[in-house]
């Protein structure tokens, strides 16, 4: 299994540009999520999905869109990039079922995004 | 609402010394706690977790954490650290359909 993969690894955008960060997993996990990591702020949840066709907002959703058309893929779209979105972005997945207490998430290697 | 506080942003320590990384939580529901580790330029990996049962949980590489309900703490300890333990460590608590992470503690082990 490749686990959770993310592309690209690095990206530089100009203010106002749009782009999509790709995330895919091959573990048949229902739950997928996107975090951003900033110095001194830890990981903050952007959006998450508990299955294909279902998405919900996390604590910092503004400026980002997601969709979940398949179990495997969960792309994150930046509609109009801003310098405040300079960050490292992590995608994560885990099984999701009622009564599942483990909440062990599997993280991708991250995408380092710089917006100038 | 659930929350996690990691008071120490950085912990420098010499190799073979003991270390404690502090984590305090707030939760009004059943408590499930986790420690994740992030090695340089990598994603996060689960280190250990407390779901129920014994309040002392251990990882395969010598770390342990103790769930203390009265002090609302889940501190991470290792009796003797190695250079390879240099990483950022995140404490997390389970929320509704998500994990809530602390701000992280950077452990720097010096030779």
C-alpha cells in the first residue's frame, strides 16, 4: 500500500492564483481530512469528509473548498491564494465507523505552499 | 468543547537524559488521548494512545504516557532519550468526528 499520497510536495503561487492540492489514499478509509500546520499554532483542521459525497468544515475553512467524489481522493482547492495561506498542508485518513474509538489517522508527507 | 494545551514549545535535552513533555486537556465527554510524532520533513505518526483501561500506555520505542483524570493531564515521558528522538510531538484529544491537536513541543536532543 502507498498509504496517503500528496502532490505536489512544493508549490509557489502568486496572490490571486488558484490551485488544487491533491490527496489520495489506497486503504479504503472513509474519513479524510485536511490540516494546515503553522509555527506555534500546531495543526488546524480545514475540512473533513466522512465518506464520498459528504464534506464538512473544520476550524479554518475560509478560502478553501473541498469535494469528495470517490473514497480514494480528497482534493483541496485554493480559490484565490493569499499570503496568509502560506503553510504546510497535510492530508490524513482513517477508517470511520460507529464505535471506532481508535481515531488513528494516517498522514501524508505534506505539501509546502508559499504564496507571494 | 475539547481542547489541548502543550505548555512547552521547545524542550532541549542531552542524550541519555530523561524527558517529560507536558499535555493538559479539557473535555466534557469520554476522553480519548493521543501523542503523535513528526520527524523532520515528514508527516505525523501515531506514537501512543489512551482509550480505556490501564492509565499507563507505552510505545514501542520507549516512550510512555500516563492518563491522569484528576489533573486532566497526559504527559509523555522517556527515561533516556536518543539523538533520533529529535522531533516535534503533538498531543491530541478526540472531538466529534475529528482530532484536536495541541500546538506541539519540539524536542531537541543534543549529544
